[in-house]
C-alpha cells in the first residue's frame, strides 16, 4: 500500500472529497507521498502541501504550524461570513412574504449562470449575490418594509438605500469577490440608466448583476407581497419581456432565463427542492414533544 493511501481511499481521492464539500473545502491537508509522479495530482486535488517520504519531521512540523495559522485566519473570515448569512436570514424573517426570497434568487441565478455557460467562479458569485442581495433591508423599519399599500416618495427613498447598505455590510468580507458585491449593490440598476443607486448605464452593468436582477424581479412578481398577490408564471414572463422591451433588462438574458425556467421547471417548488442547496442547513433542534 502506498503511503498516500487511507483505508480504501487514497490521499488524492480523500483530498478531492474534502474539496467537493463546502463544509470541509477550506480544511488544510498535508499529504505524504512516496511516488513523485503523484505529487502534481495531489496538488491539483487540493492538497495544501505534499511532502516526500521519508518525511523530514522538522519540515512537517513547520508546514503544519504554518497551515494552522492560515486556518485560524480563514476561520475568522468564515465566522464573519456566517454572521452576514445570519443577517440575511433574519431580514427575511421580518416579513413572511419574503421568506426564502434570497435563497430562491440565489438558486435561480446559479441555474441561469450554468445555463448560459458562465465559468464556475461566476456561477458561485451570482448564487452568493442572489442570496445576500437584500441583506441591506435589515435596517429598514418594518412599517415601511411591510406596508400593505403604496409607498410615499419619502418611504421609497428609504427602501432605495438597501443596496448600498447591503454592500457596506458585505464589502469587508474578503471571501466575497467584486462580482458578488456588484450584485448586492447594483441589482436595482436598469440598462437604460434609470435604476439605482448608481444609475449605471448598460456598459457598466456586468452579466452577473444582470442575472441577479432578472431573477430578483421574477421572484418578486411570482410571490405574494404585502402590497400585491402572486402572479402566474406566464404573467411574470410576459412582464419581464415587456420591461426588457422598455430597455430595463437584458433581452437575451430574459429569453435565456425563460428557456431555463421552462426546461428545469424551477417555478415549481418540488423541482427546486431537488437541487443541491446553496449552503448546508444546521439540523433542527430536537422537539420537546
């Protein structure tokens, strides 16, 4: 048995399995290898370090110590990110109408990005951007957020602050890249420059943000809110097409979104439930009953 083997699974397979699981993908892993031809394979599989046998004990200790320090910093960043995700969840729980909205927008965004063939890092960016796009609403008073009737101009100005507020909350997280932060700050921009908060023109709105916007608009139309009923799926598609004709949304992306939704039938909750969740949910607490 090679020194890189672990009870039926070799070290390369083990590293690959760790990388594939969100819960363990950041765990540092040192592999001991007695076959030089496998060193590159081990690095490609996600090993943080690969040491040749016979191992130098001092080098092993130094490597483990260095990786432990890196892991400590990573854990702090993960904790900060978890706080932001908790804020996003808390925000949605303020309003029963929008509960699950962020997760659905993230799921739709990921599916559309995959459908049009974006790179994996951009697929990941839009799913996180969708999940967190409304986190800035945590600071909006409930009387405005849950108002059943039309908003006054002053109330609408308060609502319009949430993209920048969300961006301010998230921009210090190094784990969130520019594409995700752009989705959070600019998901209410329109291609004709009439959106907010930055009134960006078409050329300054990246495809990742356009994706988040379309998915956000669809879910807002398709679900009941305090001020409106849920619209049928075909009505939502019709409105998206009409608004893209006005110059608000990317026409090609709207058509790709409709095609993807029809192919995957993601407007049905039973089909969304079959998809891998964005993040593993903690187990439910035991019942007192």
